[in-house]
């Protein structure tokens, strides 16, 4: 809800010309349509992760594209990150196996 609110509010306030929305959530489609229809000169481009595409969301936007699996993997932190106090933060196991594991759960 917060993303949708700010997407529309910022478009109406003319804080951007083009927004890059990284999501596959079709619940954001009404907000994207509102920007596209009611805010002349404002555009929304949707980028989605592998196996997370929403046809409705993409159809609402000016343009859309897939984030390649290789690029997604290259942008992730290591599987385990240790903070300065020695506390280890771990990725969920599903992330290690890739998008196929997420789809099957």
C-alpha cells in the first residue's frame, strides 16, 4: 500500500518523470494505471524477477522488462553476512536453490 501511495503522490507532485518499479505484485497495477492515466509526462517502468511476472502490472505500465537470473544472483549479498558483533545473518535456504525452489514451495 505504501509503495502505491508514494508512486501516485510523487507523480502528482512532479517529483519524477519516470519511476522504476521492481515488483511482480499485481496489487500495484491500479496505482500504475493512475500515474499513467492522470499524470501527464510521468511514466512507470516495471522490472520483475524470474518467475514473478504479473501480466496485469506490466500491461498497466509504459514499459517492462525481466531482471535476468544472472543479474539477480550477482546483486545479492553473500549467503551469510556477519555483523561487527559477530552475529551471523543468513539468507533463507530457498534463495540458495534459485527461483525454481521458491515456485515449488
